[in-house]
């Protein structure tokens, strides 16, 4: 049986080939695989955890801490990854902001994919990340939620998609989004703010990379079924109604505009503890 929160999980989006490519790129930049102890922060349903496992050079000596505040996501990650005799995986139920208490050991790398934008007090979080790393440890994160992540040539699509979806929501369900209930991921930092955040914590930025990614229809379709996305673009709207309106609106606009892909910019940062 699929539970309500599994139904609105990140899994179907996370398994799309374009998304795997984006995160493989981050793991490349951070040279993930050489390290022994790795934290996958905001691991979700384990998409990145699996990529980390695949590139471990010596899985038998490696410990992965997969941290998320959603028990449903952690359970889905454990089910997806299954029993592994060769690598120790600790599923840690915690807010990222409580990293210090949640992971006792110091680690060689902390990977944080598409989740940093959720946390309001990023300064404290990045300080905890630095404390948790061994000397020369690597902190690598990426996000597609920052000011500038929507390229100019995607604006028309977004405007039309949102307008059409809101109209469908109103017409078919008599509902409107509550714009006053804006969530943290909608309050976006500039890329430069992210760099300064990391530098001010005492990290040396190794790579600071913008990657324009062509997101196919399936990407927008599946993200429309992810609870955090629905709550972000249609605050206060019941998930089932929000998903339905967004997916219907998407299908119509995609066809009308004869689209193949819509671009999005990912910021990837890899930094070393001095
Ligand atoms: C967009 S998903 C990304 C999941 C995974 N990193 C990936 O890329 O496949 C964001 C994840 O961050 C988790 N998350 C959001 N805020 C969090 C917080 N404050 N502490 C821990 N996890 C959080 C959510 O539960 C969700 O699983």
C-alpha cells in the first residue's frame, strides 16, 4: 500500500536520468568515492546515497550517514538500497540543523544535494558542517533554488504554467493558493550569498559551478507530484488538488508552446575545510 506521504515523495523525480547526471556532476566535483566516512545530508529517498555507494573505491571500510527529517523518506531509502553487506549505512532521522548531535563521528565528506535552500539559518548549519568535517574534509552541495536559477528563456513557460494551473484549480475545485504562506525554499539567496556563506565559515571554495540543465517534460510532471514543490508553488492547497492542477496545466502549456525541454540552472559548490 502506498501511504499519503510516499505518494508525494521525491523518488520519481530523483530517478530521472537528467537529475542523476546533475548529481553525478556534483559528486565528480567533490571527488566523492575516495572518502571513508560520508554524510548524505537531506538524503531523501536515497537517490544520491545510491550514487555514492556506486563510486566507493573501498566500500568495506566506508560508513555512510544518510540524514533526513522525513521518516517516510528514510524508510523509502532503506527499502530502495536494501541490505548491503559491503558498506555500513546509518539512516539518521534528524533535522539537518541538528547535525552536531545527530552524527557523532567526524567525517571526510558531507554531500548536500538540493536541500540547502530549505534551512532558514544557513550560517549555523554551515558552521556545524565545518565542525563535523575532518581536516581537509569536503563539503559539496548543489541547489536549483537561488536567484538566477530560472534562465530568462524559461520565464514565459513558468508564467503561463502557473497561471493556467491556478485557473484550473479555481475552476475545478474553487480553490486559490495562499500567497502569504510562502515557504523557506521560495525565499531565494543569490549564488554569491551561498559562496560567501561557505567562505565566511572558513572553507576554501574549490569549485563554484553553474550548470544549465535542459529539464524534460517528465521532470516538471514528476516535480508537480512532490509535496514540497506543491507547497512551494501553491501554498495552502491540498496536495492532491495541487498536483492535479499543476500536471493538467503543464500538459496543456507544453503542447501549446510545442516545448521539448525547459532550462534550469544548478549551482554546485565544492569546498574544503582548511
Ligand atoms: C528535494 S529533496 C532531495 C533529496 C535528495 N538529496 C536527492 O537529491 O535526491 C529534499 C529532502 O530534504 C529533506 N529536508 C528538507 N528540510 C530538511 C531539514 N531541515 N532537515 C533534514 N532534512 C530536510 C526533505 O525531507 C527531502 O527528503
